[in-house]
C-alpha cells in the first residue's frame, strides 16, 4: 500500500461509576488533580494505560510508532497517537470530594502498624468526561495506519466497558467508567471523524478544528460491539445481610444532647447519601484471611503478594506490585440505622468508668434487602478463586466479622448465596441453608480442591 496523509479523531462520552483518583503529583496523599475546579483526566494517564494495553505487542512496528525510542542524541519522533486531557463537565465542589482513612497492616502479624494512619482524597462517582484521541497518519503506510486505528478502538472499547480503569487504586475498584448512551440506552456509541489532508478542504477543516466548539453532529458514530468481547476475569459475589448491625467508622457527629459520636462511613452517590463499606476495608479483611489459609498449606509467601499486591517501601528496598484481584465498594441505602448507648468497663475493678457513656451508630441490613460483596479475579488463577470462595463462605457463616465492635457481636454477616460467573463458570451458585451449603456444591468443591494440588 502507498503512504497516506490522514488524521482520525475519536470521541467518547463517559461517566465514572466508581471513585476517581488521579494525584496532582505534589501532595499525592491529600490532593487530586483539578483544573479551574474541574476534575482532570490528563493525557499522560491515558497514554500510560495505552502503553500497558499495547505491551504484549511491544516489539511490533506499530508500538514504536506510538512510543518511539530516543536516538543517540536523546531525540525521538513524535507519537502517531495523541491522547488529550479531558476535563469534567461538572464543577467539583467540596461535596464532590471525599477522604478515606487507611491503616497499614503487618502481613506477618495480621494486625495494624502503629503510627501508620493516612488518608487519601478522591472524586465521587457520577462525573462526565469527553475522552478525545487522535491518530495522525502523516506520510504513513495505509495498512499501518489502519492497524493503529484498530488498536485505539479496542482500547477505547475496553474503557467504555469498564475493563480498563483510569487513575490509581484500580484494585480497589476505583476509576471504572461506562459509556454515556444517547437515544437508545442499549447502544454505546463511539464517535469519529477522519480528515484526508491531501484534499485542501479537509486540510482547512482540520486546521480550523477547535476542541472547545466541538459538536457531535460533525462526527460519525459506530456502535461499540458487545459481541466477541472476551472477559479475562470472573466475578465472585457474596450476597448477605447483617440484622445485628455493623460499624464502619466515618465522620463524627453531635447528637441532640450535644454529645459526639462516631457515624458510619457514608458518601454522596448520584445525589443520594449512602453508607459505604470501602473496598479497602473488604480487601484488608479478605487478604488477612486468605493469608492464614495459604500459610497453612504452603510456605511460599510471594503468591499472596502477587494476587493482592504489595506497597513499595524504599527504606526496605521493596518494590511495589499491583495485585490481580479487584475489589469494589459495597453501597447501602440509608434506610435503617440504630444508635446504641454503651459504657466502658474498668478492667481492674469490673465496674463502670465515670463519664464513660458513649454512643455508636449501627447500620443494619435486613434479609429482604441484602447487599453484595463483589470481586473480580483472573479466570486462570484457580487458587485465588478457591481462596476467595473459602473466605466468602466463612464471612457468610459468621466466622469472620467486618468492621469494629466485633467483641460485642457487631459485624457478623449471614450469607444467602455465593455466585461465580465468567469464563468456564456460568452462573455457578451455592446457597446458605441452616449453616449448610446447597446448590452447585460439587463444582465449588472441585475449585477448592485445586488448593491441594
């Protein structure tokens, strides 16, 4: 094929359906990237994601055209794909920013590390963005140009389907997006426009193009194909309730008597206040329990670090590693809470301490309105699937408690079902019945047996 001079622009409207965190590079723990009070997805973030997406073809000619190497003079060619900054349609106000407290866990002891409490801000879900990309086929072989367009279209499709997360904390379920549909809600559209720069009129049109005055009517569109969309992860879900209540400590509040008490953690989701069990809380609990199971069977410590990830530590010369299991927040509608009075006991006298009355807000989840704990796991990793099933089973049986106050009976969930879906598992389901499991028990037992191999 002969060389061509074409430019193809792509545009997609998306909304974040989970918290979004892109640090500003200065105060990574406290600040997020904002521009003029709007959230920003910078082009370098998208470029980095595309590099990761493209890495399996790292030695290809197309890869070098997108990520050119420097020559001996430290100069390099311009990339054939441009990734533009994207700014949220909505202005980010104080209520759109949320902060979560985290603690560091000692993996050997399974307990918290002293003086390692830290917090991180993120942008709540529901913000809309226009993601814009450009393939520049200037004096480029037409076949190579089309290949680059195909790669970019696949990349955009993966973002629209939530398969690629944007920003940090992706293993906590952050940075997931969905395409904003217009008209037919069952169709997700990708918009594109191509310029043939060998034609004077189209060259002028491109030179006159202005991002600020962009109009969709000037673009063609194509339906993002859901068929042949192979998912490389499976979803494991525990459906459960907690009628005895649990506490995930959040903000403090003042009651009618002027006394301070701990409220359960909540965030604004689609303009509605909801209680949240943060994915980090769930991950910490699950990791600790999986580690205990694995250590009784194997001496290898690296496996748990591989699937859950490990934080970098320069002092101990530990390199950071991203986990392969993705956890999600658990959202609970604020339909029922209870305030409990408690007193502190003097452990020496056995009596109550003077002025030790305090209050706690307890969230209850009834059986007829259960919640789902959901994780995504690499479909090829049978051991990880088995470990998560065992952990979810024991949460559902009440052997593992969630949140604070477990010493007085809080945080004990009652399971209804565990569902495994994706890959070779098509809606495999077991149900809890009087502390027994019924349903696809043989299939689940077969998965668990891989831990003995």
